[in-house]
């Protein structure tokens, strides 16, 4: 996943370890909340979705999306 610093003005993201799950969830949440989806890894979003600090409406939409995607791929 390419790191995008557009909405990370208050942290030095280059020194941040996205291998740390808590930091990764913070980064994903920040990008989703600010509407910057372009470089996000969908599989990481799905994996961490339940623990992301994002708008509840967006979280529900994403849960529905991934549920639909799973049932579509596994008829």
C-alpha cells in the first residue's frame, strides 16, 4: 500500500511503522474519514474494519459491501 500524506499533516508518517496493527488502523481510519480512498488496500480495510474508528454509516456501508462481495465470489 502506497502511503499518502495528504491528510496527515500533524504526524511524521515517514517514521511511522504501519506494520504495527494499531498504527495501521489509525492510518486507515484517518484516510477513510477524510475521504482519501485512492491508495488504500481493500483487503486491509476489510481485515481491520471492525476496529476502525470511522463514521458508523461508512462502516455499515463497507460491511455490506464486503459481505456482498464475499457472497458474489462464493455463490
